């Protein structure tokens, strides 16, 4: 009597949770950066701003997840890449106002805890944090039996960055005649996958898809740092769901529009594959990044230096358009 009145019988394994925590200690430690205060397993993560060298620091926060791409990652056995995706989608957003990522938190929810699954995902998050230079300062894994299906999995991330107030990027100085520099994506990144999953299903499964379908989202921290060292960046736009047309206008001041040359850069194989599977050009432009994961607006005199700085890093970058009087995004072709 009462044997079923235990946490384990209700579907939550504290032993499995402890096993995940133990396995991940090394991954978390590997993301340590200046400012982190070791609390020896306390209830919160601490990072001191005083030693980071800012005179007038502004905190910049962002949150995101992996979306339905996570389901394809699970099917493909690429959950490590999903962890990188989670970090990238958060830190790339805060880069757009000029922030340096300094810490990251994750939240993983499951129906039934599989230590290998969760550990692989969070190890990918730690990998993304190392790429971004952000400390994985804490996280939470929540088991929800009876609410989520046993094999259900979701992840969300939370990034905090810092920027000197005088170095914030707000797009206010963008003017007609400025140039648009497009920085290569690593593929579709983590947007539009509700449509992608339908295409994959109709094509016969993942085996029919190109190799770059599930490439992890590129983390642009070092690229943006090099870009800002070489040129005055007036605006940055992370190209996520909604494509260039849905994201670029968010960083343009009133009275300014953007003209994009869609032939100015090569498209990733996965974009061509989606077109071959029947996704129309208008829909490709409206949903996906088309191979441009980040856009920078610079003065005409800075365009060559911006492109050279990115080329020196081995990053694909192209002059893809101009700023004109008007509003929104217009494709020249």
C-alpha cells in the first residue's frame, strides 16, 4: 500500500536528473569566462560586470528556441547541433544592438527524462556558448509526465549581453545611399521548419534531403566583432523567420527602405532543393534567409573594408543591396 505514491512511480526520476547534472559539470565549466563567480552549486548563477571594462554598461537580453527543427534533429540524431541552434538564435539577436554575449541559460522540458538525450542537447548548448564567448551560467531540466508525451522534448534559451551605451547599434544613422552587406548563413538556420518538415515528408524522409538541411545556425559573434573593428556598422539585422523582407525593416529608420539584389550571392543547396520540391520563389523569400543569416548596413566608404574584414575570416559576404528613400524591402529582380 502506497508503493505507487512516490515521485518515481508518478513518472519523475530524480536519479536520472542527478545523472544528467553530473555528466554536464565539465561541459558547463568549459564555458567559464571573465566575470563568472563560482557559487559551488548555488541556486543562481552570478556574473560581475565590474571587471568587464565597461564605463556605462547596458544590459541586453534575448530569448528563443529551436522550434520544430528540433523534431528533425531528434529523428536525425543531431541533438548536439540543436543545442548550438538554441544558443545561436538567442545571441545573434542581441548582437544586432551591439551587445557582447556574456551569459546563457537554458530550459529543457521532457515528458520522460532520458539522460543521454538531455545531456547531448545541453553539451551542444555548451558548445554554442564557447563559440559565443558566453558562460553557461545555469539551466533547468523539467520532467512533465502526464502532461507531455513520454518522448516529447523542447528547449528554450536565454542570453544576456552587455554593450557600452555609446556603442549601441540602433539604425538611427542609416540613410539613403548606404550599402547593405550580407553575411552567409550556414543553411536555413532554425526558421521555417514547419514548412520544411512537410517538404521532407513529401520527399520521402530525411534521406532525400541535402546534407545542409540540419546544419546548426551560424553564431556571428566573432564575425560582428571583426566587422565593427573595420567599419562603422549603422545597423544589423538577424535574418530569421520572415526572411530578409520581414527582418531588415526592423532596423531601418522611418523614410528608409532597402533594395536587395537576389542574384548577388550563391544560395545554399537546401534552398535550391526546396525550390526543386515545389516551394515557389515568393514563398522562399517570405519564409527563409536564402543563405544570408545577418545583414549589416554601412556607409559607401566602408563597404570594401567590411567585406575585406569578413573575407579575412573566411566568411562568405557580399554586397547585396542599397538603402533608398521609402520603406520596407524591395527585390531588384
